[in-house]
């Protein structure tokens, strides 16, 4: 599979379905992407990033309903968070069932999930049936790529499709949270912190 670049959703979907690795823009940073059921592609991303194998990736979806079959349960506060912040810069760590392969969960019973608020990302994700692995385009421990030019210069030999022409991302990472006993625990501060405190201040624990 040779390298290509463009804004062709159909081509991007074809690459994902055939087990390829893409880079795509989000409302935070550029992300590496692969279908969650393509294990070889996911292992490629671990290798590209030089990332420790016990650290699971997040997933991106285009619609809440895509993730429902993979969840053990969904609480009322988790649903309210989804309705309030998706699409957007909030990643919610949810309890998942055995339909999520262990090579995705890496021994965990949870998975971070987000709907990014980016027009190109949404055009792809809303037209793709499976969740897509998402992790920042970088070598682990280094700065994330924010532009399609940076991705092209550093990673064009490592990926199959670069989605986006002349794109620049914000550079502010998503806020990551988990709900514990109907309280919200912030696991990583990020772009949704202020809005989260404005809406759910009394439910946040530190």
C-alpha cells in the first residue's frame, strides 16, 4: 500500500478497511488512526510511535450510538457528559465489554472515547461503521504534530494515507475524565476543563 494524501473520505475508508494506517486531523492534534479490528495496523502504530505496549489507545467515533454495543453499561452522568460535550474536546473513559479486543484494551476494562469536533474528522467518522483508534501523531514523549505539513515531513514513509491538505490543529489536548460513583475524576487536564467546571463543578473530584 503506497502513501497518498488528500481529503477523499472514500479513499480514507478504503485504507482503514484494508488494514492501513492513516493520519487525520482533529480539534486537538493530528492523530494516527486504524480500525479497531485491524490488529496489524494497531501494532504498526505502536511501532511507529515507539509506544509501550501496555498503554492502550483512545478511540474516536462519529456518533454516540457507535460505541453503545461495546459498553458494559452507561450511567446517567456519562450520558449527560456525552450529550453536553460531544462533539468536542472531552475524552470519557468508559467500561467496555468483551466485544472490544484485548489488543485494544491491553488488560484494562475501560477505554477512552471521544467524538472530535473537526469537519474532516467528522466527515470520516460519521461515514465509518467501526470505532477508530486515535493517538497523537508523534514519537512517544515528543511534541505532537499539529499540521499536515509536519505529518508529511516526519511520517509519510510510515503511514498509508494523510487525510487533510494544509490543515492546522489547535494543539490543546483533550480533557480526559472517568466517572466514579457518579463523581467526575479528571485524569488529564485539557481543552474542556473550564467548560467542565462550569457545568459539573459540584460533581468533580480531585
